[in-house]
């Protein structure tokens, strides 16, 4: 396995995925500000395989809604079209059935993630090809994405697959 180096972790906007207690999928983006969960960081090829699957192969499951309060969490949209540009990648993931989270623009461990887009029809881990499901299951959230608007970075670093 080829590990993601610390310098890469903090100079690239990484996407990573987890499943919650009900088997729903969460999509997270780091903006180069957040530490990756160990299971993601330790296997670059697996991390990239999962990203490629969700970007290129996953089908849309329905529409999405934008969580109330996102504009405040994002710092507002001051130019025409800024909202749509901001929402584009989060909407794409939510249309594919994932709860899509952005990172807070706060350096260090005080930061975390906030829910941007909520899928109309959430994808379930059982809907994924076996290889992708196995890779996503390596990061298990002890919560429900549908009920969780904000997640501390420190909490995500504890999300590991139960042995």
C-alpha cells in the first residue's frame, strides 16, 4: 500500500467517504485543511479508486436539498452565480445519494465539517459494488448523517472499522 504523505494530505483537496450506522454514505472534502482518517490515508490507491467510482461510475438516485444554514457556514455568497458554483460538487454527490460535507475554513484541530447537500434518496452501502462497499466500510461513523449537520475533525479520526 502506498500511503498518502502528510505534505500531500495538506496540499490537496481530498475527497473521502464513510458509512453511518444505517449504512448511508457520507462524502467529505478536506480543502487541504483536515487530517484524513487513518484507513483513507494509509492506502492512496484505495482512496483514489473510491473517488473515481463516485465521480465516474455511480448513478444518480434523485435530487437533493441544501441544508438550511449552509450559506452562513460557507461565509456567504456575494457575487451572482457564486451559490451555484459553490454547490456544484456537493450537489453532484448528493444527487448520487450521498450526504455531502464541506470543511470549515479553520486551520487545525478546532475545525471540522458541515453538511451542505442532503440526498432525496440516500444511497445504502448495500447498493455499492462489493469492492467499493468494502473500501467505504473501512470508515464507519457512529452517528446518522441525516441527523448530523456538523462533525468535528477529531471525531472523524476515530471512525474506524470495528474489528
